[in-house]
C-alpha cells in the first residue's frame, strides 16, 4: 500500500465535510484493494449500499469531489452471467497535470514520502486557500498528522504503525455513525464518522485544538464543531479535556492515549468490528435470497408468495386453472415462499435434470411415438378373399365400357 495516497486524500479533504463519504470509500479501497461490490464497499466503509451508489460517480467517470473513479457501477440480475460487481479506484491528482481540487502544490507520491516535517509545513503553507482559513496551531497539527500518515504502509496489529492504520479503519464500531447499531456487549458509544475524519487529519496523535480549529479542519460550522466535541466527550470521557490558554479555551483531544497500542488508556475493545460482522451476516442472507430467486423455481415461488408486493396483480393476470392440483392451490393460497420453493424443487428432482443436448429429447420423443402406434393387424386379416377380388374386377370392367 502506498501511504502517499493516504496523505493526498486526507489533505484534499481538509475543510470539506461534504466529501466525507468519498474519503471513507477512498480510504477503504486504498487500505483494502481487494474490496469490491456495493455491499462489500458499504460493509468495509461502515455505510449503506444506498449511500455507496449515491456517492460514486457514473461508470467511467469521477465522483463529485474527484476522490473516486468508477470502473463499473455494478449490475443486479437474477441470472448469474448478467451480474456485475461495483469496482472503484482512488483518483490521485498527482497522475494528472490539470488538478481538480486543493492542495494545488501537492508533490509527487515519491516526494511526499521523502518530505520532512519542515517540508510538510511548507506544503501546507504553500496552499494559500487552505492556510488562509487555518490557524498556525491547526496547520502544525495537520503537518504532524500527515507525517504520521506518510509512514503507514500496512494493516497490522503487531506493530504500532500497523495498529494506527487499523484503528483508523472507517468500518470499525468506534467510528459507526448510527448508535442504534451498537452491539449490546460493547460499553462505549460510537464516535461517528466526523470524529473519524478529525482523527485522520490528526494522524491519531494527541492534539490541542480550539473550536475554530476543528471547524476549519473538518469544514463543519461552529455549531457542528461544538456538537462533534460534545459527542466525543460523552462517548469517551477520557478522550476530550478542556485546557485554558490565556483568555481562550481549547480542547485537548487524546487520540494516541486512547486508541494507540502504546497509549495510557488504550483498550483493545476500540478495534472491535461487531457491527461489520452483523452487516456481513445480513449481506450473506441477502445474497442467498437473491441466488434462490434467480432460479426458475425460486422466482416463481417469489412471484406467488406474499413476499412479492405484486402478487395479487400477477395472480389476476395468471389465475390458477380450474383443475389445478389441490396441494399446489393450497400452497399458493398460503403464500409461503419457502414452502412453494421446496415443492417446486421436489418436482424438479422427480422429473430429473434437463438434458445437455436436444438429441436426448429427440430420442425420447421417437421412443414414445413408437409406443403410441396401434398394433399391426395380423397377416390373415390383411388377405382379401377371392369373392371380393371377383366383385372388384367386375365393377372395373363394367365401368370401362361406359
């Protein structure tokens, strides 16, 4: 994994809270390039399939903030051959001459890895639109955070750097957006995706920021920044603390102390992914249902079951015949999808598999036709008597003289 991509996408998201969903997806496919498919991307990015479809751009195009390039949007179909996985990639500005979003002075990927602290500071200061609205303290925090991100090369829990990248996984319970998904056996409240964005920009380092600094870094309004700090404080009382600096009040955010392996209050529970596992179970159930309904028996069972919202319309257009089997009629009236499916599958098993070539069917039809032919009459019945032949000859001769 190239950590310069993490640096680039983090810097491009500074001050853009509206690009948060794109950042989460870009972060996911950069750290886990094997993830694809709408449900897979949603599960690993900690969001929903609908949000993924709304965030990615058109096929062969870019998303709104150009963090993502869409190779295929995917396609759903009952037929396996017609299904297609959604595939997206992170779109790096360093690969094009005409850059679309700030920072405008972003160097090449190799150069980012080689930058020292002073060079990173100049990188941020050289971006005039960015430095104009971010205080010197916030710029220092951002530079240190990018320095940390530039050292993250692999997901691992065996070393501190790998553990930092693991803790910044947007699909973890820690960064879940909806509190209703919180597992019962996990005591803490989720911090939310906006807190994840701030943690990424800070490089999971302990920092001191004011409300204005949080507002400038994340792109939130003043009320939104205050709500974020309040939620973080309520979720983890050890995470945020007030500090007085002269006449102003700032907030010490102890990311490293709480969520790093070497932190004073580190707890392994912060790396749990119970929500993601629960989503995976639901995804497997959806996939199994889709696969079943993609078969002839499964599709017909769905159309005739109460699970289909158009069941009544379908039955009105395709009523059961008057001489329909009583068992089948009872199953249709009950509308149990699984019972209908099992009945149809049992009938398929009784009939047997469909032949792989039409020759088998032709041979079966020919054999059945032989069995349906009437028995050949006996040779005695086919013999004509002499009296019959004489009468026939007499009629023929008589007609010839007319």
